[in-house]
C-alpha cells in the first residue's frame, strides 16, 4: 500500500470517528441529564407526586436517546447495504465496459488466442512503435469505442452523484474517458498513427490502473472475463446443434 493510500485511509477513519461522536453527543447529554436528575431526586425530593414526575422525566431522557440510537443504527445499516449494492452494480457495469474496450483493442492489434489477465498485461507492455506498426483500425472498431466512451461517461456522472466512486477511481475513469474520446477524434480527423498508438497505450494503462484500484474491482473483472471467454461446453454445443 502506498503512503498516500495509507494517509487517506487514516483520514477517512478520523472523519468517521468525528462524525460518530458528533451524532452521539446529543444522545449522551440527554442520557447523562436523565441519570443526574434521577440521582438528585432520590435524596432531595420528599413529595411522592413530584418524585414520580421526576422519575418519569428521567426515564424519558434515558429512553429517547435509546430509541433514536436504534433508529440511527438501523438506517445506517440499510444505507450501507444499499451503498454496497450500488458499488457492486457499478463495478459490474464499468468492468463490462472495460472488457469490451480491451476486446476491441485486441482486434485492432490483431492479437489472437484466448483473452486472459496475462494476455492483457502482454498487450499493456507492448511498445508504442509496435502498436503503431501492427494496429489495424476499422470504422466499426472506432464506432464501438465511441459507444463505450459515451456509456462510460454516463456511468461516471451517475455513480459520481451517488458517491459510489472513490477519490482514487474518479481521475482514473476521467483519464480513460478522455483518451478514448481523443482516440476516436484523432482517427476520424486522420491523425498520425503514432499519436493514435499513444492513446491506445494510455487506455491500456488506465484500464490496468482501474483494475488495481480495489480488490473487489479486480475480482469482479476476473469473473466477467472468465464468463466471457469460457470455452463452449458439450451441453451448449448439443443445444446449439439441436436448434
């Protein structure tokens, strides 16, 4: 873990503790007030009616914080689960776009064989000169990248509003969308092959950075990659033949 990542986690933890203390302070004051009021009334109040009134007030000061704490705890758990579901859906959608982008780039670079994490890393490590020499850009590939760019941009806006993206993920996706847009624009304007190859290198690097942005992201991508590139089973073949 990098120093910057550790510092950001410590800062986030401090913010959570501060937020919890600020939320709990009114409840704590109310509970302490109820305990003090009940304690003082034990020795200083002789009237049974007044003593009963003070006891009821003390019980209310103790019960109200407990009710609100239970409500706050319940809503927090529900919100956390909804946020986890949202993040899982976000990872699935963005990783699907990442896979489509990688498969399109593989076709552009005329790479053969099954798509694996190893083949993705091999493509990532290709020098710019080789990319410029071997890439075969067709209009259909550019149209697909343009479509994936629009889908990615919409997801960045939607999930950014829901705070589903971490501060580290936002610049990665923004840079990826920018390079995809520039790649499409450069090709349509008849740009230099070396410049186009540089944008392809940037895209591959940014996809790799996205996959390194969290263990859940990487695990989800591996699941999607495995499902997308799984060999056809005998059952699937027979089913296809029967149709």
